[in-house]
C-alpha cells in the first residue's frame, strides 16, 4: 500500500468520523427536545421498555451489517446514558424554575 493509498483511506475515515459527530449532534438536539417535553409533562427521564426495544433492534442491525452486537450495545448504552443525564438536568432545571415561579 502506498502512502497515497493510505492517505485516501484516512480521508475517507475522517469523512465518516465527521458524519458520526454530525449525526450525534442531531440525535442530541432531538433528545434535548424530548427531555424538555418529558420535564413539562413530568415524565421520568428513562423509558426502560423503549430502551430495551431500541437496543434489541440495534443489535439485530449490527449483526446484519457485520458488526459486533456487543460493541454496538455498549456504544448505544454510552449514548443513552448521556441522554438520560441530560434529561435529568433538564428536569432539575425545570423543577427549580417552577419552584422559583411559585415563590414569587
């Protein structure tokens, strides 16, 4: 493999990595809106049945795409854990805002 070939491979990887970041940013924008909705409706930040269904579906997709489903599950849980933390922060901020409004 020449240095030019390796550089081309790396440029492709860089493009994929950049797209992954853009997709994660889009996902977090959407889940932020979900967190705001859940806080307004006083819903819990975690929906375990939905989470299990999502993980199962993504494990099947990983297998179909030739990826290690255990690796994909760990990645999905990593992302979901951050989403849950964000939802908890949103709920706490909403709760603090409500308390402040009530004391006015």
